[in-house]
C-alpha cells in the first residue's frame, strides 16, 4: 500500500539551480495536486491536474512548472530556484476533483 | 475574499479533558468542508468530509459538525496519541479549489 510516493525527501539547492520533484500514486486516481506548506501559513495549491492530460494553475504558480506524465505521475519543476521557494512540498491525489485528498510524505526543500 | 480561519492556534489538554477546535469559513458556494490530521514530518491524513449544515460525523474520539459559518472538531476524552496538528479545509469559492486553514496544534499530556 504505497499510496502517494514523493522523491526526494530532502533537497538543498543554491539560488538559480533547477530541479524536479517527482510524485507517483498507485490508487488509479484521476486528479493530482502540488501544495507547499510554510510555517504560519496554510497549505497553498501550486498546480493541479484534474485528469490525465490537463494541468491548471493554483494559488501560487509563479516560478514552477508541472508535467502530468501519465495517470500515475505528476512532477513539479523549479527552473531557477529562489530562497522564497524554501518550503515543504506535498503531492496529493484524489479519485475525482473535490474528493478527499491522499498526501505523500513531503519534500523538504531549502534554497540557499 | 475566501478564507478559512482556525482557532485556537495551539491547544494543550490533559488526557481525558474534552474540548473543541473551531474552523470558521467565508467561502461562497461551499461544496465540502474537510478535516485532516497531520503528524510531524508527515503529510496530512484525511479524517472527515461534511457537506451540509447540520451534518455530523464521528470516528473514535472525534466528532465533526458543520454550520453555515463554521465547523467544530470535538475531541472526547483525548489520549496522548491524539496529539497532532488538525487542518480544516473548505472547497468552493471563486476558484473552486480547496482553501486550507493554518491548523490547530493539539498536545495531549498523560
């Protein structure tokens, strides 16, 4: 019962470096999401994919890109990392939009 | 502006001391109110979904209720293992996405 798997768990980047966060779910869910969680703030939606082949911006999309590679996988790319992107990133999935979310264990990213 | 506000920010209870967590929302066209539990270093875990005012759901020592303006998470006779951050989220509003509150950090001491 893997559920939602995120890699890596920890990452340190220098300003300007790029990286891709990987996410895969094995529940045959249609919808997938990327959130960031910062101290003193609620979870904020970066991008989501309501179904395979579609992606849409969330509340805080600037500086990020996403790819819905197939039904299982949804990746988040930082093209030129900035210190403001230091955060904990969570991938989540749901069977359909608006239904309960299943979260991965998170990626702690530090940008120096 | 669509908003979800949780109170208190932190709550310390003795084992067995019942209490309630509050989630106030101003979201137009609410389609669902969600409660999640988050343990340190982990992703949130789903607890309940409530859809209409007056609805209640229970799971072990937890009961969630919903009115037109707020939701409560009642914790009856809590145990130390109930210690976690509890997140409330409302789906609806102008964007139609899930809006999370900042959470209530619950500590239950033996």
